[in-house]
C-alpha cells in the first residue's frame, strides 16, 4: 500500500500523541488535527488494512512496526526541515507549516543531502 499524504499525516499524529500518552484514540487524532471524526475513521480503517496500525476493543490505536518506522521517518523529516528553516531565519510558525508540506514530497536523496549539510547524517 502506497501512503498518501493524509495517511502519512495520520501516522505522524498518532506517533506524536503516543509520545505523550500510551492511549491514543481516533477522536484524539481528529481533535489534534482539526479533522472530522468520519474522515479520521476512514483514514484509520485504511491504515489498519495497510498494516500500519491496530486498534483494540476499546478503540486504542497502536502503530505496528511498519507504522512506527514510517511515522519516525516522517517525523524526522519534519523536525530536520523545520529546524533548518528556523536556522535560516524563517519564523517558527512558517517553518513548521512549510516543513509539514515538504516532508511529504521530498526525495530520500534530497533529504539525506539536507541532513549531511545540517550535520545530522
């Protein structure tokens, strides 16, 4: 299953929320992202089908190994790009918004070059 940008955003959000609490539900994802419950529910279903996450009988979401690896990759891209933009003088809000867009389209090759330049390789 090839993830779309929205699927990557859901995984990243679950990853971030799971760092704060071991109990993450679809409603938490919807509130964090400002998305509707039906949209998030559909997205969670697709991620489950793709093997990225599981949900228990109480609705708590857990990233699978594949989901965790994917979320960590996306989150790393976000933080490295955001930090690089801030270092270049971009304000934090703009850097965060731009990093969120860039993280989904940048190639592995270009991202590795940015990491090497930033001394994070």
